């Protein structure tokens, strides 16, 4: 129940930051932005101390740890794979052009005799 109250409080803080942004006159641009940022910061602080906030922080920490375990390809491997993709796209484009030209020739010249 406490976590729900904290999340509702965080939502109210965000809403108060937005409302404060619109209540401050447009001539006070820096103050408007500051009111909004303070509302968001307070809401983030409230969420941080809630159970879902702590779980999110743990999840983010685990995600960073998993990302560090990734074995990235070398520059040579990346260049080779990119070259293979370009060659495949070129071959596929030539194949599609050949099929299209053949079907056009077959239907328009042979069957319909329009060529």
C-alpha cells in the first residue's frame, strides 16, 4: 500500500511541476523550466525509494552488467559482413530485374503481341 501511495505522490509531483510551469509567466522562462525540473526530480526521488523504483534500478544495473559481457565483432568482421550484405543485395536486385524483364517480355511481346 505504501508503494501505491508513493507512486500516486510521484504522479502528483509531476502534475504539480507541469502546472507550475504553466502558472509561472512566460517572461520567466528559466524559472518555468526550473519549476518543471524540480517537480520531475522530486517525483524521481519518490519513485527511487519505492519498491518498484528499487527493482527498476536493480534491473538497470543487471542490464548494464549483461551489456558488458557482449562480445562485439572486430572491425574486420564488421567490414566483411557489411560487404556480404551489399553483395547479396546486388545479386537480389539483379535477380528481381531479370525476373521482371522476363515476365514483361513474355506477357507483352509473346502473349499480347504489343512489342
